[in-house]
C-alpha cells in the first residue's frame, strides 16, 4: 500500500479571536491519510460552524488511499457529500450557509492543494514563500482585471466578499495546484483571520521555527496581539529530509493546475 514518501510533521491551532463570540472555523489533520484541511464557516448564529464541521467530518472518512489519484478522488467525493449536506441544511433552515476551505493532499512524493474561497495555502521553499492558492473574492477578480491596484485592494469596502465556497450552490467549484514534494518544504494553511493580521513575510519567518507547533503558536500570538478581529485557524505541515537547498527549484516551480 502506498504511503507518503517523505517524513512529515504537522500541527494545527484554532482560536475564536478577540472579537467573535464563538469559533466557526474547523481543521483536520490526518497524516496517515496524507490530508490537512482548514475550513472557515459562514452564515452566523452558529450556522457557519455547522458548515465547516460538515467539511472536516466528511473528509475524515477518507481512510488510506491506494494511490495519489485515489486519494484525490476520495477527497472530491467526500467534499461533494459535504456540499450536498450543507445545501440541505440551508434549505431546512431557510438560510444560506457555507464554508471556505483549503486542503493539502500528500502522497507518493507528490502534493495537491485544493481550495474554495479565501482560506489560503502557502508553500515555503528554499527560504522563499509562495501563495499556492488564489483567493476566490470579488477584490481578487478586480485585481486580475486591472481595475484596482494592490494598495486599493487592501482597503476595498467589499474585500471580504467571496465568490466560491462549499455549500452555497449545487455546483461545487474548487481550484487546485499540484507538484512534487521536496525535503524541507513547509506548507501553511490558514483562514482569513490569519492573513488579515499577518504578512507573507511574517508567515515565512514563522515557518523557520524549529517545530510546526512553535510556528503555529508564534503566528497565533501575533494575530491575537494585533486584535484578532476574526476566528483564526492555522495548520502547518513540514516535509522532512535534510532540507538542503535546491538551487534549480524555486517555490513556484513544479506547480501545475
């Protein structure tokens, strides 16, 4: 039976922040499966928590896949089931609920990153940080069209409006990137409560911590010290090996849709 080709160490943390009454985020760490997930529910009145919990509960049933393609197929099947369940809850309660998610799959020396919404996945490789995911938000679409600048995007009134999420429509829309795992790679998965307060450079610096636990705690401490205006969830995955530099491999190289 196939397993993850490189040793992996991981840790996750979730906090309601300094403003919100409860935590609508969820996360999942399943190293035996080769799966790590963060999810940020929306809908209010504790409904968002139901949506994010549906995602992690369904994904937790994947089990041990026979191959990387099998793992990907199982993931998409469970996510579709979660989407249907959340749609059913929305109809029964006559409200719209949903959840963003960001997921890392790792098996046989390969990885796949999948996401919907504005939860993010970063890859730190050879001392450089690369945002693997691309936000599904109105403000990102405006940036892509050249209608606003990056500076304007930081204060855009509708910058938190997302365009894709699990459970908001019968048609599930997700994006993905895939590539080869390298010794020393560090993946950081975070909900928008992280990136609202912490820069990419600060995430990269934290990723250099001795352990994933220390890195997650450092990032959480920074978010809370800066006001913690939203729920925050962080999962950090460190790929083992000697971590020696790969001069011909930038962080972005080897990624494919």
